[in-house]
């Protein structure tokens, strides 16, 4: 099984003033994230506004990020959608590009039953040799992939991990307790990273990694060498930042934060909108607290 790393940052997609993808800035941001603690990058996930990116934009982003950091970090392509056939097509194209793996979100809007979720992922698995990360985020998809479904999927040859963003420590525990050796669980919520590590998790696919990947690495390293007190202290210190990055719909806060910090992340495509004045004030306060500005 491949080791994608402990801290993978779910990267924002920079846009220019016309809300076109700024590929040059995407490469700059990717290099910055890797130089500052990210083991890998997830490209065109929820934080990357995948739902409003075209098929061609996604492919070009995969190519851009792979060119920028592919010899220094893992590049995971977000290739899932609500449509199985499109998910297969995009995953196969990402494999041709040369990414190290793909992350497949549970199909949104369709709200399939558990058997439909299983068949969706199995169909994709059968069409690619890429290592695959299951992305369970019921708050976005309206369908929670139950542990029994995820555990069925672990029997497939190239299912190597799950990004568990159900918010349920019980669910993460059940997966970890019964998964085969080598299948790993990533926290899909920054604030639950340490609790999920405590029940056997592997790391985090992070939004906060844009700003504090080194601190996340330090927390995870402390946990694995048995310095639980240090890991807890870092977790508690970072909690205000974790919470500020989700005061409204992701990725609105992190894009605003990156812009405030001087990175050219750009705006957001509709139906997402800019943060309100009060939200901006809250984000700015926390960034000052953490000496990011």
C-alpha cells in the first residue's frame, strides 16, 4: 500500500480577477504548501471548488500541480462526482496524467442507498490501477457511507484509505477496528485529527494545512512517539484556527485567509460568495492571534 503521508492539504484553486483558474498561481501555492509542511496535496476536492470546475480545468490543474511538486510530494486528484461514468472517465484521465492517487467523493445529490454507493466505487476501482481514497462527507453529499460499506470496499485491490468526514468518532473507530492491515483512515476534519489518531487513524486531509501544516506535523509526530501531552497542547492551541476556517461554508474562510495573508487565492465562483464583514473580521482576528499577518 502506498504511503501518501500524514498531512495532506486539500488545496484551494486560485482564480484570477475574471474567476478563471490561475494556473501559475496554483503552481506557486502548491510549492509553498509542500515547502511548509504538506506531505501531499489533494487537488480539485471540496476545498478546491471542484463542483464548479470544468472537466478540462481539472485535468489542467492535475498537470500543473504534478509539474510543480510531483517529485517532492504526493499529488492526489479529486475525481469523484455525482455521476459514475464521469467519475470513471476523469479518474482514468488523471491516471494518464501521472498523479499518485485519486480521491473519490461519495456521489452527491443522487443520494444513493448503501448498495449504490458500493457499486459506484467498485465500478471506478475496476477501471483504474490508481490507489484510491474514499471520501465520506455526508454534510456535502447527503449520503453517509456506513462503516460496513467502507469495509466492503476495502476488499477491492486499490482502495487504500478513507477520508472520514462524518464527524463521528464511533464511525472512524468501527472502520479502523475492522479494516485490513494497510488500509488507513485520514481525519477529514482538522479539529478531529488528534481524536482520530487516538483510535488508530493515520493523519489528516486538511484545510488548516494551508496555514499550519508544520504544526500539524509536529502534533502528529508527538502523538506517535508517545508525547501525548505535547500533541494535546498543540491540538488545543490550534482549535481557534480550526473553528475560524469553518465559520461559514468551506472554502470561503480559507480563501479569504489566504488572500489576507498575501497569497493570490482570488475570489469564489457562484453559488459561493465572499465572506461577510463580520466573518472577515473574525478570520483576521484569528490570523493575527497566530501571527500569520
